[in-house]
């Protein structure tokens, strides 16, 4: 099933993705990802930032015929740090999987501008804050943000897509001494 989805994602919207393709910008976005997520500490960082290695040979990256990034697949790879806003420059990106890592911080609003995105997986990280309004553009793609306790509804993105108010949404601040944890007006998760 996963391979079928991958094939479907890679073959769709090719014409539109090619028109917006910028390999230089894509390589800079990948470097930003590596630097923001402790690339040297990843479980597998084969060919990342290795001189002479094109980005299509970097572990977890698939590029199209013009050398632009179509897919980033780095689940369970010990990424820690934050998701850099530069990923929003990957205009040919169709699939982003950073699930089962230790990513913190907020989801960058720039990711809402990924017009070709069809799969968006941030499951089981330590993301926090409110969902940026720009992410409403991705309510119709395959997604999973679950098991991020400090996000509204602990990562249930469908509730955001359905228009529920984020402030006051349940979350888990990680403090066993508090209860009734909820998203505050400043988008932090706190209990009483």
C-alpha cells in the first residue's frame, strides 16, 4: 500500500512541479533541514552535504528529472531540532515524512505554500503551538500529525481542518503536576 501511494505521489502533478522547479533553491532548503535537525546525529545521513553528491543521492530524498525535490522521507531517523521555514521553498515537493523523530518548535507557516504537497507526515514528534492558518491549504492531502501532545488536540489536524478553535483545545504540557492542559491565547500548551 505504501509503495502504491509513493508511486501515485511521484507521478502526479509533474507538469506543474516542473514549471516551478529550482534545484539551487531546493539544495539550500535541504541544507537548512540538515542544519536545523542535527544532521550529523541522524541514524542515516548517507551522502548529505558530501561534496560532489547530487541531492538525488542523499538518503531519504527523491528528485524529479530536473533535479528538484519531490519527496523527503526521513521517518525514525533521529532528527532533532526544528522544521526550518526554508522547506516552504520546495515547490515540487509532493511528499514530506518527518514522523517518529524528536522535532520540536512550531510548524512553519511557509509549509502552507507547498502547492504540490500530497502527503504530509509529522506524526510522533514534539511539535507545539497553534497550527498556522496557511496549513488549511493541506486539509485535502494525506496527513498525520498525531502524537504531538503539545499541539492542539494532541496533533489531531482534522479538527483544525474542520474549523474548530485552537485556543482552548486540549493538549498535554508534559507536566504530571498539572491537569486540564489546553492551548492558551499565545498558542502555548499549559495546565493548571
